[in-house]
C-alpha cells in the first residue's frame, strides 16, 4: 500500500466515521489520544531497534507511520507537507 493511499483511507474515516473502525475511534478520542499513540509507537520503535528482531522493527515502524499519518490528518496536514519540508532541507 502506498503512503498516499493509506492517507486517503485515513481521511475518509475522518470524514465518514465507521462504528468499528480503529481509525474512526482515534479521531473520536481527539488530538491528545492520537498524539499519545504516536509517542507510544515511537518508544516501541526504539525498543524494537535495540532489543528485537528486524521483523518486529518493521512492524513497529509501520505502526508509527500509520499513527503519524492520523496525527497529520487530525491537524489538517498531509504527507505533502512532510515531503516539502524534506525537499527544502535537502536543498540547503
């Protein structure tokens, strides 16, 4: 799955909540909960990098990526904002 496709699905869940959707439940709980999940996943990435196998690290980075996309959406941002910032840094 492409990052943009995942982000579009996240945006759809924000605009059209589905009762049993995890993504919809995150938006319902609000920005604080979403930010908390990003922090938790970041910590789990560090633990996986230092003490677990490669597969676990991949799983945790996937979780962090997903929750980061939810956070961007909650703040009205998109992956394009991140890419623009990275391009700006690369040029400097």
